[in-house]
């Protein structure tokens, strides 16, 4: 009887498709984390400390307290 998916001849052989998939996912995750860290450093090193027009518009007016 021929099976469509035959079992491994040796159970101790590695499953290379799973290993390759894990490697790809780890590389993509590391690349995404590096992208986020670079983005945060560029925002921190921007040097602007003044409030933008949008931030000024969002502030509620005070009653002169």
C-alpha cells in the first residue's frame, strides 16, 4: 500500500522545512525589532523640543488659574 505522505525512514532525522521556517521567522523578527529601534533613535535625536501647532491646538484653554 503506497501512502501519499510516507513516514521518515529514520525518526531522528531533522525536519528541514520546520528548521528553515523557524530561521526565517527569527530573522524577520530581528529585522523588525532593529527597524523599530532605529526609528525610535531617529525620533529622539531629532532635537526638536518646541511644541508643534497641533499640540498647541489640542491643549485646553485655562481660566487664568
